[in-house]
C-alpha cells in the first residue's frame, strides 16, 4: 500500500535511513572464516560488514548521492560530495581491496564516510 505524500520519505531521509540500517543491522567483527551469502552452521546470520557484498550495497547507496549532484538539488555539500565520489571510486575500481580479505580499517573507512553522510543529510 502506497503511503500518503506527507508520510513518504524524502530522498535525503531514504538514503540516511538505508545507511543507518547498514551500520546497525550488520555485525562489525571479523570472523576467523570467510562469511558467504549462504548461512552455515557456524554463521547462521550472514549480515557482516566484512563481506564484500556489504561494501557493494554501501557503494550503491553512495551512488544515489552522486547521481543527485547532477540534478537541481544536490543532497550533500560539494566537499562531502567530493569525498563520496573518491570513496565510491575506490570501492568500484578493481584494486587490491577486491583481492584481499577485508580489514578493520576497510570497515572503519566505510563507517566514517557513512557517518558523515548521515550527519549532513539529517541537518
């Protein structure tokens, strides 16, 4: 059922909500074994930030911010947009990041940019 226009989220609210969900619903620890998308006996819950799929979703949400910059209403400041573009490029360009296990530093970088975006979207 479609929400009434007054109850629908704005683009800023939607992106902030999705980023908050990614930060809070996925676990931040790095397990001893690789976590695949199919639950296992040891890991019945596969919602981990360590998974490359988590970074792909983060990248997708950040792409919405980049796309908004081409419209009449940019969602974030130019300085933050430049940071988002650089981080998005780092996630989407084939590099060592894609060939090696995720580190805590990788997760921390993602959470830092997500935090900045959320703070600015909620101003």
